């Protein structure tokens, strides 16, 4: 079946009136669509689903029509072919305010007295505008919209445009008319009606900014307003184009399948991702709100003003918005070190992209349903990391000028991925399209290995995946004396501009989306000399890459543990979070007789950083320092089995710790954790009847890896490590690694970010994305499609 509508008739303008009946969970309306016949045709075909039509007319005359529920299409056949020229479609319709969180649906909440109230609201991405009114429901059928809502006078009504007039009708209801929008796609149309309140108006230049919320939440709107005003100013300056709407309303909804949705001028959010009290919230909770707001407002230009031509291009909308979200949040609160913490999300994308079952960032989309699989971590995190790598390769100013050129060239229109590469290529004078297509149209990523004579790239995988893929990789090399070199690696091997012994890093500032293998000896040396002279993002990358290489069987466990010993003085919370996750995995799989020595080694690793922080919180401490204290003390009290850190009322003895995923914590529990108090953890067990999984081969003399004929690293590290390695000798079969790793994020409790505007309907109704990262981000979905039902949600973006 061809899922694309014919292009012989194009809509130009919709005059739409909608009257919801909230009590009866229904609505009725009327639409007049001014269109243009582009070439002679004997039929009109558009989209319509779940609507009862009546009074269907063409140019004022009644016509016969059919609606096919399977294809969700309305078809009108003309008696004689229509020649090119204007045409007008009119239709009246009724529909249900459904409870499916899509189309025009109902959202409910209870007030302080327990009384239930209903909000009528919309969610149209990807293809659900057709459930609210007949339309050409594909992104490249752009048109203007003049919307009117007929509502009870005590109800608030919001839509894309600013309110123009309110006219009382004989029925006692009020017809609220709104300004006509710019040309835009149907999935960006929005209207919300209900017993809502509105915040005070903030101003970003001449643009009024408000937050619409349920009653009683007005005290939690100030922070999001501050973020939104700062974001609009930042994006106007960065894009070089004024905000493309006359106003900005941000609506907090109790029931919302996505994290947020970038409807032009009428952005909708899951309530927890918009409303927050800065006096009570933790820094991660504030950062989540800032990230989601920045993500959605970045879309006002990149997505709304310029829109993908078809759903295969949704990755670029979301990846670029994620990239711009990070830039805006970093500008808003530099002390949050947003690019460093982004390494966590990027690490999750690495993990998914290391599986044999990974996919290209962009792939053919035949039906709108096919696009659903694109809302995952590969779209959001990997896509944003690749865009960041491109920016760092071209230079920030050149990249920004290319983005401005792209937006001006295609404003109010639709594009494909190559249009952006061509615009950047025109400004930068570099082969952007040729380079970027190696990243966009093939799955996976390379590991760059340092050899005695140069560098070489191979595909990184957790399995035995034979693959001859290569990428065009901008390698940012830094030497021991601080000199930087850019190597444009476009083949499997490349000579170095400096001796290999002078190389400090092959991914300076974490600019590239690739793994780095410096070799066990060099990592051991770093463990001995310490890593504090490196930037935090590079310290994170060292641990992240080394742990991935260990899981892949390329690096032996003792070499990884020796590297960690160089992090005893580490002071960055993101780096420690990565270390703790790897320790949690080791703790999970280690045999029982290794738990006590393992806990003792973890204690020794943590002690310098813990002692440096102390138990007392200083008034001038940053939020990240407080998070770090919570991370260290929680780890000491669980994996480290420290009675003092977890409370003297709980027995010690080297038992297996119960580790909880961070996204499952409620706000109160998370605040307790960040203050260094004892958290509670749910139990995770081995599958019934299964012995502890022997994941690692021996790194001590006499034990061999199944992946190679030689010994893994020599040298003693610590009695715990030696015993752990010996007891895990009987290596885990390499062919089983992908299956094991797919379980890894959930087992380890990796922070999984909620994608704001992803279609998390499956999660909302069936509670199922390990994010899908939507990013695995629909993102995240080998990770999860939507947020958990309890606990704070990490904005694993937005939209």
C-alpha cells in the first residue's frame, strides 16, 4: 500500500471551528479547506479517521464521498475532472474525546476536594490530526490555520495563535477566535480547553510567554518561565531569525503520552516536566525542566519553521533539537556542566549502537507507523552527538552560519536531510554530505585504536560481529604537551603526525562519537599517575570507553580496575556515576565468595573522595557537589557494604546489594539520596536456577581469554580483584554478549531519560520503552518509550 497522499491537490488554508462537550466526552466541528488543484484530477483524497462526517461539499455543492477506515482516507470522486485552480472542501463532523492520549482526547485530574475535572486537549504527532478534523495529514502539506473554539464561558481555551475575539452565542457558549498561524504542518496544530489557570505573563522582547496549568499550581511556574524567556532570546540570536509566532503558551497536562510536544505557540508538556518549585527540587529535576523547555523551543525554528518532508527526517528534527537543548541549557546554567553530563546519555546510545541489532540513524519510512521506531536513543543521543561532532569539526561559528543559511533558505518549507548538509557545505566549503552520510545511513560506530605506528578504525561491537564498515571520522588528538591535531580519518588506517608515545588522548573534549582504545598499558599508567589533569569530559570518556572495551572482551578486567584506582580523587559527579554503574554490574555478577573483598576494594576506592567531601553540606556548595556526595555515600553503603554510610541498623557481611534504577526514585527519595542519606533499593536477583554469570576471563597468569590465545594483562592489582577474576574464570561465551548487554542498562540502573514529545503511548497504556532511548529515545527504547509512572523523570529529551 502507498501510504502517501496524491499531490494533485494541495491545501492552502483551514478555517476550523471545534466545539467540545467535555461532560459527554464528545466534540463536533466544521472545517472549510481552501485548496488548489495542481494538475487535472477526477478525485480529491485526504485523511479522516474516527469521525462521523456530514454535509460534505465541494465549492458549496453536496458531493458523494467514501471513508476507508483501514487507510484512514476520505475520497471524493468528481463527475468530471477538475482543471488546475482553486477548490474548496467543506465538512461538518462529530467525534469522541477519547481516552487514548492521541488526537483530540480527554485528560483528567482531581482537585483538593477529590472532585474530578476534565481537560480536552490534543496530541497530533505523528498522524492524529485526522482524528480531530479532515485534513491532509502529512508534514509537507503545509497550510495556514484560522481556528475558533466554542466553549463554556468558565473554561479556558488556548490554541496556536493569540486570542483575537470572544463572541457570546445564543447557546450561552463563547466562540473564541485566534490569529491565523503561519504555514505549518497539521501535526503542529493544537487546542486545549478546560478549567485551567494561567500564570503571569513574562516577556521575551515583544513575545508574551505564559504557563497554563491546573488550579493550585501557580507557585510552580516561575522557573519554567525564566528558562523559556532565556531560551527564546538565545535561539533568536543563534538562528538569526525572530521567533516565528506572536506568543508562547506552555501548557502543563496531567495526562500526556509524550514528555512534551512542540506545537507552534502552544507547547504541551507532561506536568512533571514543566512545573517545579526551585526551593524543593533537586538540581537534576531543575535540569530536566530546563532541558525539555529548551528542546521544545528549539523546535520552533528547527521543526516548525522548517519541517522535514517525510517522517524519515524526524531524526534530524529531534537530534538537532537535542543538540540545541544542550547548548541552551549550558548557556542558561554553565555550572551544571551540561556537556559533561551529556556523556551519560551518549554512553547509553553507544551501548545500543554496539549491538548487532542496531539501526542506521535514518532509514526508509514507508508508513507513518514505521517512523515510530525512530523515536529512540539513536535518534536523540547518537543523533545529537553526531551533530555535535560535526559542529566541532567545522568550527562553532562556521556551523552556526551554515544553520542560519539553511533556515533562511527553507523557512516555511519542507526539507530532506541532504538539504542541511548542502547548506553547511556551501558555507563551510567542506565535503559535509559525503562525510555525514557515513554516519547517518549505516548503523554502528568505530573504535579508534592507537598502535605503535598510527591509528586504525574498526566497528565496535559487543558481539563477534564481522564488519568492514568505515566512517569519516574527525579525530581530535592531543599530545602530552597540550598541542592539538585534527586528523580526518577517511580510511581504515592513518599515520600519526606525532609519535604514539606523545599521544595523550584521541578524543579531546569528547568531541567525537567513537570509542577509543589506548591499550591496557597506557590505561594502567593513567591509573598510576592519576587523571585529574584531564577535563571532566575526557575523564568520563576514559572510563566509559575502558568499561565498554572490557565488556567486549578487548580489555581485561584487571586493566580496567587499575585505571579506576587513578580516579580515587575524582570530583565530578558524572564521572563517578559511570564508575558506580560499572561497579554495580560487577557487584551483580560476582560470586558470593568475592563480595566481601570486592566491597573492601570499593571502600578503598571511594574513601579519598568521600573524605574530601565530608558529611556536612556547605552553604556555598554547588548542586553537582551535593549530588556527588549522595552518589559516593550511597555507593559506600550498598556496593561498599559500609555500615556507617547506610545506617548501623542494617547488617554487614558482604551480601549482595539491592540496587535500584535511578529513574524509579520519587522526588523525596531522590532528595534524601542527594543529601547523603540512606536510599532504599529493590532487590535484583539472578534468574531462578542460574549460577552467578561468569562474565570475565582471568587476568592473572594461567588464565586465557576465549577471544585470544595469549594471556590478558599481567600483574597483581589487589586481593579482591584477583579473587574475583579467578572465581569468574570460565568465561562467558562471546556470542552471548549482545543478549547480556541488552539486559545491562536495566540491571545496572542507568539513568534513562524521558523523551518529551515521543509517542509514549505504548508506555502510557501498557507501561512498557526501555527507553526505547523515545531516544532505547524514540528514543530511548532498547531503552524506554516514555517515563516511568513514579519518580522524577529525566528529560531524555524532548520531543
